[in-house]
């Protein structure tokens, strides 16, 4: 099955924790539109030098809403790197995270940015 649409994201720096390693930490708030009508919250950790073209990030977000009309929640795990102009991004639905009518969901999300608009495409199955 497939779902497509757009989303808006707000990133807010998380407060630093004294005595902890200095990595970028951001709080995520998202609103999904289209085949996925949902809100999401999560956290992102990053390191590297994005201005110089090299960095990496990981994130977990919890999505709650309706996917193609089915109500429930699920989590997404992000892993991304960029180096020398090449980007590699994988966003996977976390196994076992589906609830409600989305219990047993698995799959992947891909995203694209056109202008300032973020778009998603989810290929998924319901077990």
C-alpha cells in the first residue's frame, strides 16, 4: 500500500544538559497532510559540519492520526548522512510500533523537498 502527501515541520533546539557531550539535539513537531492526516513529535541528534557538507543525524518520531483512513499510531526511525555532496537517508517504520488499526504496520517513508514544501511517500504493509 502507498500513501502520499505533504508535511510541515518545526525544529526547536533542545536545552543543553550540563556534563553531556555536545551533539546537536532538536525537538521535532510535524503536521502531516494528504493520505496521512496526523501529528508527530520526536527528537533528532546530529553531529558534523553541515555548512561544510558533512554531517549525520538520527531521529525517532511518534506519529498519531489516520493513514488512508485507518486510525492509530506508529513510530519512524531516521538515519541520514551527507558527505561531499552525496546524501543517504533511510526512514523506516519501527517494527511493533503500530497501534489501533495500524497494528502490524511495516514499511518505509521517503521524502522530498520542492521549493520550501516537504513531501512524503510511504510504502507500507499491514500485518
